[in-house]
C-alpha cells in the first residue's frame, strides 16, 4: 500500500528536507526510521523540499510498503523512534498512484517576524527579529498585489528547475499581534517556486521599512527579474503550515 | 543608581535563576555580563527565583551601579554580550530602596499544555505534551476555586522557606486554542509559593483527565496537605509572563 505521512519538524538542526551529502536531512531521518520499522527498502517522496532551517507543521511524504500494519497506526509506531524535532501528525492510506507533488490544491506558509525593541529568547528559532518598526499597513497593502495568477520570476532564486514561473496565490496578508509584537505574513497558493516565500517576505520587509511603496510590487512582478525584488529573508522565520489535496481530508 | 531590568529567558539550558554550584544559572550570567560591562562588583537581586527549565518573558532584577550610562540604554549595552537565550526587555532607574521582592502588586504565569494526538516539534521546549484529551471546561471550573485569598499549603513543595502560605489569586483560567490544540492555564496573584503554579497545573491536569471533580479543589485547599494535591507539572510548560509593581510603569 501507499501511505501518506503528515510530517511536522523543527528545521533548526537539519540541512533541509532533501537527502544531501553535507549534513543530516528530514528525508534521511524518515527513511532510516521507516527501514528500521518495516525491514523494507523504503524511500519517501516528499511534497515540499524545504530549505535548511525552515520549519513545518504539515509537510507531506508518501512511501510504499508491504506491511499490514493499519495505515493510521504507522504514525504512532514511527513516532516512538523519531527524534523530538521530527514527529508524524497523521498517517493514512492513499491510492497507489497518488504523488505528493501532483494534485496539490493549496499550500499555506507563514513567515514570522518579531518586531520589538529587543530580541525575545522564547521562540527565537521560529521568528526573524527586526527592531526597526515596520509599517504593517503598508506591508499588508503590498501583500494584496500578490493575490491572483502572476509570473513570479522576480520572486524566485535563479537556480530554479521549474518549467514555468507562473503561480496562483489565493490569499496573502500581513498582521501584527500587538500583544507580543509578532508580525505574521500568511500566504496560500497552488504552488511556490524555490525561495519564493522568503523573497516575498524579504520584499515585504523592505516595504515595511519604507524603502519603497506597496505599489512597487506590481512593477517588480512585471519586471520578471530577481534583481528587482528584496533580499531572501532568513529561513528560520518560515513555517510550512499545511498542504491540501483535492479529494483528501 | 539602582537599575531595574526586565529579563526574558528560555530556561531550557539553565539550572534556574539562582546561583548554585551544580550548573549555570540566569542570575550568574547576568552578574558576569554586568561586571564585564561596568567593571564594578555587581550582583543582581531577582524577583522570582524560577526553577530549572522554567521560562520568563518578564522576570525582574535590580542592581546598583556608579555608572553614568542612562538607565534606559543599559538594556542595549547588556544585550550585545548576553547569549541568545537571555535578553533584557527594558532597563530603568528606580528608587535606591526599591526591592524586587517587596511591593509586588501582581505576578502573572502561564502554563502551556499541548493536548493533541502527537507531540509537535515546534515549541516543544515551551509546552508540556499530553495526548489524553483533557476536559478543559472542568479544568476551567476547577481553576475558579483558586481565585481569592486562600492558604495554599497544599499547593506548595514541602521545603518552602515562606513565613506564610496564604496568597491572593486575582484570576485563574484555562482555555484551549482549538486551532493548535494548546491549553493555556493563566494565573495572576500577589505572590506564589515554591512550585505553586506547577502543582496547581498538575492538579488541574488530573481534573482534566477526569480523575476527580472540579469541586475537589475546595477540599484540597482546606486539607492544607501537599499529599492531597496533584503532582508537580514539568517545568518546561511554565512561563513567568510579567511582574507588576505599584507605582512603576
């Protein structure tokens, strides 16, 4: 059977999702633990190959197994041996031809910025700290220009392997929690290019600092040139919140 | 002058607040950094001697210095050398006779419980994980019995040095965020005994599990016996939110 795993992790101590020679990755830890559990040669296929330091509440991976363990129980069995910073949130059987990078209907990311005078130790691994007061209203107005179908070539790292840089954004908003001073950029779309959310966050931060007007986003999109957008914001502020598929609850 | 510091820390890697021979403490790190900054023999006096693993957004400490650095600037100067897991949130001059353990008008603590089927890597150092579904309504009703002036002898570790075990609780409530599954016990009072919030949390958890009725709190308070209350809940779920003083903003 093919099993879908909803995977949560604290990306702080990992070299991202994808197996690579220079350090330990989420994918590698999952593979090792699945092989140990089922005594089969298992390799997961991931939905989002998140960067080093990026977190997830709900990344998705699938794998095939001959095991007869009920699919829902696999989360429990796997969590026993997984480290504290990677835990399965759900496991379920899916159709044999289900592929986690096809048929995605919505992906939701959150980028968190602690915008206070001083850094806050609690949550420091999950927030990007900026002491310059940011104009949240301007950031939120700028965010609205990302909504819809656009060519995001300007918001994509040069080394992308994507066939097309056109994506649809369903929602994008910026809100500040006045109590703790945390600004949250929430973005939901049908797919994201390499580094796209971090470049969007970096650009919104520049607008929040007043370096340019919210309307500049329209020009940057039209320019189709990475040089026109802001810098790539640090990985630790980014969390992949969830991935939704058509026909899967 | 006497300077008041509002201190935030992630208590995970510290043996609590108070200087002790077996490991590094928050107090010790503050002293070392103040001595280095002012070249004077400085020792802070803390308001709350939090336990090993307990966090703070706003613990308070004072110290005396002959320095002429404007008191408000000390937070900036000190944060340059402090580690990432201890950061000053505010510094201000107070009267020469101000003592952080006298004249406290309100202390607020929060105890966080992640009550979901599986542990969540993000925030794992700041939440106590319980997979058994807790009855939040019962916990909140039980919490209401702590409000007012009571003898908290049953909710205090035996080895207390306190002269009286009578304290006033201004508010105590239990709420669950249905989106992330986190239960927050918030408690505000004029003072707390050794381990008092963690024993209250441990007792509320037992009520949440249905081990006894909310009204049992009244009996436990009247019993004045530590044995009658629940276990001391783990330190990592506890955060000292703020300490308020009369006449200080």
